[in-house]
C-alpha cells in the first residue's frame, strides 16, 4: 500500500553535493508529488511531499542520509492509498 508523507531535507553542501542530491531525487521522481525549497546562505531547506510504499520512502531517505552534508527526516501518515 502507498502512504502519504513528508521528507524534510537540510543541505549544507557545495554545488557538487547539490547535483548528487538532485540525481537521487530524480531516481525517486515516481514517489515525489510536490517539492518546496527555501534557499539560505548557511543551509538550504527542502520539503518533499511523497506518495509511495514505506520501503520506497525509506530507500529515498537512506540514500540521502549517506551524504555527510545532508540531514534528512521523514514522516509518513497512517493514511493508505490503493496502488
């Protein structure tokens, strides 16, 4: 079953880190239904609205969490959608 949730990302990296993160987000474009970013000098904040299986969302956050300059947290609702 698909679930709806939010993934919060705080990025403190350089342009190379941004490009690598964007590549990961592109790999998971099938579950990202919305994206909002707030650029800041000291750190950028990004909020993703996701719709997918718990395993798929965990795979996304796991890949992002491997970057030393990225902090990531997710929150999935209990609301389930039929696939």
